[in-house]
C-alpha cells in the first residue's frame, strides 16, 4: 500500500490558542497551513509572525467570515481577500495567493467570484473533511 499524505489546515484564526498549537506542531516536527482572518491577524500579530518564521504555510480566509457579506456581490470575496492579503503582508512581509473561502466554496462561491479571484492571482483551496462531523 502506498504512502498517504495528510494536509493539516486550520481556519478562522489566529486565536489565543494558536501559540499552543504551534508548540504542539513544533514538538512533532509537523507543518500546517493556516487560513487566517484579517481582524484576527491584527489581534494576534505575534502568532502570525511565529507561524511564518517556523515555516508554516499562510493562507487567507477573508475579513468578515459572514456568509451574507462575504458572498454578497461578484467582487466581495475578492475585496475581502485583498484586504486580508494586505494585512498579512503588513505583519510579515509575506504575500500569499492561497485562499480558502468561509464555509467552503460550495455552494456559495459563484463562477464570476471565482473568475475575479483568479484574475487577481488568487488560488482557492477547499477543505474536504470537517472534523466536527467525523
């Protein structure tokens, strides 16, 4: 049987628990991807800087995490990701194109919203298993 790969991803942060999580990942020599919200990045700047310094992948999760606001117009996801990208770059100097939309892209992310994100160079990465239902 072939080797299997697991990609650990964390959404909606950072939070007051991110440094403890980073400690666990470091002790196990494991890397993860963090999809972060702009206001939370501003609130927990040190955790963002630490995740970047320790070699974790940094992605964007938007600003509002509000389904109605995030998916409201053809350009609203783009604007949220641009703001989150700017926040991350201001904090770390790192610019990313990796995004995960709130609640996953289906069924809310429309073809025009996808085109707008891709036109600006963003790449969206969905989740396939939610551990709350495992």
